[in-house]
C-alpha cells in the first residue's frame, strides 16, 4: 500500500509539488496539472524538465489524473470525444516514459435534457469508452474509471453495467470516497436520494484497484439539482471514510490511496482565490494538515503507517 496526492491542490509548480510530497515522506504524485499544463499540452522541453526533476527527487507518477471523458464532455458531442481521444493519445507516450501505467478517466457527463441511461445513450457511451479503453489496452495502460459526475457515477449499478459493457482487462475502478456525498443515487423514481459511499464501495469492491480520499457534506435539493457540497477533512463528512479504511485493511488492500482534499483548493473551481501569496500559503498548509490528519485516521483504523 502506498500514499499519493493530487499535489496541484497544494501548489501549482512542480518544485512545490515535489517538495510537499517529500515533506510527507511519500514518493508518489497523482499528476494532473503543472503550471496550468497537463501531460499532453507540455512542450517537449517542459516534459523533459519534469521527468528530470522527478527522477532526481525519486518521485514516481502513480497515475495520470486526466480529463478524458470527464464531467465536462458530452457523450453526444463528437468534438468532446475527439478531444478525449487526443488527450489520451498525447499522454500515453509520456506516461510510458514516466513508467506510469494508470490513467484516471471517466464516462462523460450526464445530460440534463434526457435520461442519462436511456438504451440509446448508453450504447453511445459504452462504445466511446470501449474505444478509449482499447487504446489503453493496446499500449499497456490501464483506464481507471472514477465515480464522479458521469454516467458511471449515477449509481453503483451504472458503474457495474459499464464494467460489463467494456469488458477489458485494461478497465478498472478508481473509487472516490467523497463523490457519492453530493451525487444522486439515480435508481428508481425521482426524487432521488444522495448516494451512500459505503453502498457504492461495498458493491463495487471486487473491481476497485485505487482509492481517492475526499469527504463532504451535502443535502438533496427539492428541485433535483445536484447540491453544492461542503468539503470536509476525511472522516468528518458523509463519505464513510473510516468504515471503508477498516474494510480495506480487513481485506488486505495493497493498492494506492490518493489525497484529493478539495478543502483548501478545488482544482476545477474558476472562482477560487488561487494566486495571492496568502492563498498559496493556505492551500499548502491545509493540504499538509489534511494528509497528516488522514494518516492519524488510518492509524485509528488499525493501519500501521
């Protein structure tokens, strides 16, 4: 078992991301964004510098946290699919150079103007995800699907249906403990309740190979719109983090556990104050605090870490 983190939540530049990882005594980063760029948009010179800095620091990229087929990309828009495909194709050669074999991907946004799981739409989603996964399979990469604001994130049953439809050894699950806290359990009739993180985890457990740690509190809205969550420290929200950590230990989990706090800095929030010196200091300190408190939670659950 090893720890990692979306260190762009702590610092935008690579040197800072490496420094905070080493301060925690860890040797893995879940790479997402460095100075506003992702793997596929870095120049060759920028990528070479990144690889050299990581090698010199003894830091490994355990997973590339891509935007492939994510919650901003519509399953019916061909341009969104092509953008995902191009991001994947651009990232894979660089992932291989970094020795990284896992990419975080999703299963497209859930449309608001039609059922997100109509047979017609499901066929489109399954075909597109299957094509993306086949690219990974052909290149020795594993596509880790995250339960987020996407088709698979509609419920545990949707994730299991997606797994069956894609049916590839290169398709596995990344489970995020916090995402169920503010996503509806879209089964049966409306109004939908919010999901249970424990239910999602326990019913998808055989296919989970990586864990993201996030926690949050939210209340369902009468109009059915997804609620805006309040992100919390791990174990203080509705993400069943303690129960999941105890169960992982009992079942001999030996994969990665990645911090994605969203407490001091939400990567995709365009309204956040991210540039002032006070904001930079705050996001770094709260990231460290979050990680250290999570390690204490792990010890309380019986882990030796």
